[in-house]
C-alpha cells in the first residue's frame, strides 16, 4: 500500500460546511474513482455545527492512503478555507467538487487526466453536468448552467461570457495557481472564477461533452443567500478589475468590452422598477459608467437609451409606426 503523504498525480479538493445531508454521497463518488494513477482527496471541513465533520472523519479513517482531512479548530470562512485546501495540494493537477455536489462517472478523473496529459497546451478541462433543482427557481434547471456552445475556450471567452460556463464540480486543471495568492484574490467571494482566470492565462480550456457530475441547487448553498446574490455581480466585476491590473492590462480591451456590456445592462435594466426622481438618480449614477467604457460614442445608441429610460411610450409608438410602414 502506498504511504500516506506521498505526492500524487491528482489532488481532489472538497470544500464543505454544513453539508451533513450531502457529504457522504460526495465523498463516495470520489473515493470510488477508477484510475491507473494515484490521487489524494483533500477535505477542507470548515468547523460545521452539524455532523459533517464526523462523516469526513469516517472517510479519513477508512481511506488513510487517499484522504487528507485538514484540521478544523475554527471556522475559516469560504475563501480562507478554499485557499488552505489549494495550498495543501501536491498533485500535478487539481480537481474540485464542493460538499453538496457529486460525481456520476467512475472514470471522470481518468478521462480528464488522459486528455490533459495528451494536450499540454490546455490548462483546464471541464464536463457536462446534471442539475438537481431543489428550490424550484426555474422549470429548466439548465438555466443555471447552460450547455457550452463549443468545445475550446480562451481567456477572452471566460471574461465575456454572461454566465459561468464551467461547472465547479467538473473542473480539472493544472496546478499552476500563483503561490502565494495575490491579496485581491484572498479577499474575493468568487474563488472558482479566480481559478479560471489564473489558469486561462496559461492555456486553453477544453469542454468534454459528457455529463460527469451533479450540481445541486438548494436553499443552503452559499451562493443562494439573498446577500450573496445581490452582491454577486459587483463582486465579479471587482475581481475582473483587480485581475486586469494584476495581469498588467494584457487583456484590457477584452475587460473593457465586458465592463461596457455590464454598464449597459445596469443602466437599462436597473431602471426597470424606478420612477421619477429615483430613475433620474439612477441615470446620473450609471450613465457616466457607461460612457467611461464607450471607446466610440454612438449617438444613435445614446439617444435610444434615453428614450428607453425617459420616454418608453413614445419609443414604442415610433417603433410601431416604423414597423407598419415597412
């Protein structure tokens, strides 16, 4: 039997907190992986008040050559817990699965490992995912994680994508993350997107068109809290801005394009439920942001947005007349 602590080809990271109902299924789906290489399972359990810790301890005792359960003497918080797990990884590659998700392909690691070994110009690969929607937010669960439209992605694609196209429980990437992490990343709330940016700097992403994991959308999920949902887009844009500076503005044109798209959306859709003075305040706050990222002023577009904001009825009337005259 291999000695515990030996360097493995792949490190699997599981971040878990208050996942008593789910963590056993998560861990079983990982330790049952069939591979021709050795892998380690790093469990970062964050001082849960339920039975999550004791379940993790069971697996650490049952699979001592595979499982490394990190100390849990206090609650670290999401990002600090994630970072200590990444720092503990010894593998050439890292795979991720949060404690409320699980894998449904016993050969997931082997398939992703084989692809990455055969294609050194790629730094990350991911797969399709099933979605279990336990909240009922949408009749079509794929609304949360749309199927990718192509199989090869670049950092430009990641920056410009309106939604996260890489499901976290399917991520498999080269261990090329910066050590230590820059301060802006340590203080963010979107760790998985940071991983994508850091790895996309150094290579392409590959989508393997198979469903190999399950993403569970449930009320206890960290990103489902009202506070996190409200601040989510702002946090992501701050990460983009910080990463733009960190990368010495190498992708500045792409980031500006993304910032402009978000500024347009916020200008128009952010005013949807506002009236009177509140709409004017919104306009005075958001219009300068839109203009900041507009490299070329499009007068027609600006006029159109003013009609949308302040004279929508007149705009609809104009559009109706234009349509009937054609």
